[in-house]
C-alpha cells in the first residue's frame, strides 16, 4: 500500500499503535523543512545506496512513513527514516508522510537502534558510540544479534562492562508455570534448551 493514498492511512496507524503497545501517534504529511535528522545515526548509506533509495522513491513513492517526534520550535526529530528524508530533500520533495509520536530522548534512541537493527545493517563502529550514550534502563532493552554485539564490544571497554552487567546469565531457569514450553538440560553441553529443540 502506498502511504500516499488517504484510504489506507487509518489502518496503517492502527497497525502501528498495535505494534507499539497502544502508543498514540498521528499520521500526516510533514514539511521536509521542519524535519531534523538524528545527531548520531546508527546507520550509513553509501552514495550508491542513497541513489538507489532516491530511484525507488521516484518510481514507487513513499511506501512507509518516517517516524518523528516533536522538538522545540515546531520542528520534529526524525527517529526512523533519516535516509528517506535526506533522499526526499535531494529530490526536491516538500513533504513526506510521517508518524508523529511524543517520546523521551532515551525512548527515541532505543527505537532508532532497534528499528535500524531490524531494517538495516548498522556497523558496530557507528553503533557503539550511540549505545554508549544510553542509560542502563534503555540499554537493557536494545536487541542485538550475537555477532553484532561481539563487534560492538570491541570498540568500547566501558560499554562492554555495562552490557555484561545487564546480560542475563546463561544458566537462567527459563521454565514457567504459565508457559507450556518445557526446558531440559542437554546431556551433550549441559545447557538448557527448549524440549525438542536443538
């Protein structure tokens, strides 16, 4: 569905709210001039990738809105979609579809990292300083795959210590009286696995 069609806007916003714990945001076309990119972006596009993004926008239009949050002076910070906004500016677009949602600084950084790790391939070099700026409560809600986490830890010893204190121990008892998933201890490696799993 192209976000430009007014007919689909309400259902897209309902889907967004449902996926974000009922968070309320509004979907509207926002002036490119009112949008400010993240100070630090955990994602990087090469000039060739940016050209590909611009070609996609020219061919198909905006297929997904950017996520922004209000900041001072009637402006908005782009939480997710910085490259799409950059491409729109270079193409001369005056507005882009945006979900406007109020959130704290820490929440915006957490969401930016989580969305970039899901929808992109951020480098550890760009991600490590971004993570280092987060408080521990926010940091423990960041999800990184093991390879990216290992690469990130090579860049910042302090961050490595902070993350080590936040990671769940390997020997946690994951059995739950509520969950039907049965845990067992593997005879080969001694670790807990879901019954019937690897």
